[in-house]
């Protein structure tokens, strides 16, 4: 019998009308809950009801992004009637528990402090808003509040799955609870480990949260544990990822290459769970249009793609006021604004790319958001907007990126571009969505693409997996070469090959990179083991 799993995550991307997600982490979590529903697996999700969602990010007249928030209502949620107390900064904060099953997903239980008269009622206002104290308070609500919600609901989970490090405080609470029953610290740690698994994501050290013990003690994180015990779990300063690895019986990276990177990155952590590699997948019914079939003939495939491209062009016109041409090779690039993703790499040598854009050989659609406090990320967004103004009609930036934009672009573009600095892309699930819709990936061999790429058969590789000095120059040269010598000529002069590559892409991605395959591996290799 399959074990019952409680899947904890700070964000869940189930639908654009339910914006309690910021990006790939949340979309992965939402896809997992949908796949569990499809496969009738015993799983529930545990998260937070963000009353103002993630940031709405629009572009001002000067071409710079600005942020706005507003109160949202979610009439499709069910009130469970459960309210739990979460100790934060020495006082109890109440959290109401809602349930969401509206998007063909297993039950998702969401904690909400927006209760009139409640202490700190705005703590669950903004996803990833504010600063370290509030972030820790939100992680206490997710971790401690989530465990208490499950208990109050009568849900006994065999496995608690931490998706990234945000829910790790739940593991500290599990240790504290076992110590309260009379176990020693070492006995409690041994007792909880068989019930915890942990997924690590960020292969950038700075992206993994670390805190001084003083602020953890002040906030109430690990209440009941001594500093020595806290150090034994998370080190000093206390690393949330280190704690996740030491609390879990099993840990996983999210692609095979990411597994190699993560094992090197955390090799110094003693008493850590071994890091397996289970490559991410995406929920087919959400992301793959039913019209895109690997067994379609050229005419049917071309017609289906033309329809999807037309729908994308219509969305771009509505949301950006730019009308793209259906006959021009269209490249999509939509993801979080981060320096290592190198969104502007294609523009680094304008003498190469400008003639393609001005001659009507190429048009590019960008989208993405920066974190509200990330000024470097906002500069990246502003740079992309500047390129859209430099090349009007050929380059467009779609503001306020969300699931609706993501669906349209990964279905309607001709090519999906991805050029991160290898090996800094953990997985890159947008490329999987594109692939299963016959949108051909042109990507650096990072994240999932080394596993899926058959160069010239189902997409193209940018370079040969180079890691080292001057990687920008190396990858830029490879990008221009593959576009100019392979992608553009094939699109305009060998449509039979292009259609064959589309079919190969769909066949490659539809099962191998599905959330269903991923979840079956989770049960076999993480949960049941």
C-alpha cells in the first residue's frame, strides 16, 4: 500500500486565477498535486493562502518595472472550520485552514492569518514579501502551523515532503514533539528521519537561506531545542538546506546534472541524506495542448501549431499591444529575472542579431518577473523592455508574467530559448512544456536538457556543455552559430525536417518528462524506500 504523503511547499501554482505562486517551484508543486489526483495517490498539499498573492509587476512609461498588490478573494475554497495556534515571537498567532480541490488536484490545505483581531494578521499577505523576520514567521506558519493543521484535520501522514527549504522548520517541530514525549535529542532525530524527505533546488549557494541562531531563537524557530542541538541540525549559521538534508531519510535533486552539482555542493555536510536525482516533470493535461500529437501527419501538425501560434499572437496583442507575424520564426524566452539565466545573451552582438530582426527572419517574445526587492532582477526586466523598444514589432516584452502567459508561449512559439550559465539551472521545466507541444528547444546543455536533447533530431544544443572562464563568449558564439546555420535555415527551407523534429520533441517529452512519471519515481525511490 502506498504511504500517505503531506507535501509542504511555500507556493503552489494550480491556475492563473489562484496566484499563490511566483515561479517554477510553485508550478512544480501544483503539477505534483494534479498528478497525484490523476493517479489516485494518497497525498495532500500543505501551503499558505497568500491574500495578496505574489507581486503584480507592470512596466511604467520609462520602461521600468513597478510592483502592486491588492486583496484577492478565492470563492472556490472550502472552509475546514479548523484554526490552529502558531507561536511566533513569544505569542500565539492564529491561522485558519482552507482547502482547495478546485483544479483537479488532491486536497491542498492552506493556512491563513487574515483573521480580524488576530496578532500579525498580515503575515500571510504577500508571498516572498518583506524581509528575514517576516520570512521566518511565514515559514513557522507553514511548518509548525501545517503540522498542527494536519493533526486537527485528523490526517496522519506517513511521509512529510519538504519541497525546498522553506518548510524545514516542520522537521524541527517534529523533533521537539518527540522530545516532549520523553525521547532524547538523538533518539528524537532518529525517530523523525524515516518520515521526512527533502527536495533541494537552488544550485547557487547564496540562494539557500542561512540565519544566525539569535534571530531564530527570537522568532521561535526550533523552540525547545538548545543552540547546540540546533547547530547539530543546521550548522552555525543555521542553514535551512543543511537542516533539510540532516532531517531527511531521502533527498533528491531535480535533474541528473543537478544531482551531480548538488552532491558536490553539499558534500561537506556530515550526517546528511544521500541526494538522489529524480528529474522534474510537468502535468500534461495542464501544459500540453490536446491538438499536438506525435502521430499527426505534417499537414495536421502544421495546422495545429498554426492555431496555437495564432492564439499566442492574440494574447501578446492583448497584453502587450504588439501584433506579431504568424509567418516569422518566433522565439520564446519566459522565466524569472536572474543574472545567471542571461536573458539578453542573444543581444550581446547586435551586428549579428539585428539583421535577422530587421529583415523579418526572427521575432522574440520575452516575459518574466523580478522579486520586488531584487533591483538587479528589475534591471534585467528593464533591459528587455529596452530591447523591445529598440526593435519594435520584432521584440516584445509581455508584462506581469503568469501561468496564462506561460501556457500561451510554450504552446505557440516555434522555438524555446534557454541559455543559463551551466550548471546553474536546476531543471528548467518550461522547456519540457514547450517540448511536449512541439516547440523546439534551443538550449545550453543544462538542467533537464542533457537528458532530453537529441541534437538536430528533437531540438538543438547550444554548445557542448562548456563550463569555465569566458562562458558568456563561448555560449554566445554557439548560440549565433546554431541560430544562423541550423535553426533559421531549417525553419524557412526544410519544413519537412522541422515537422519531423516537432514530432520527435513531442514523443520525447510526453511521458519521460511528465509529472506522472516523476511522481511514480517519488513513491518508489523516496516515499516507499
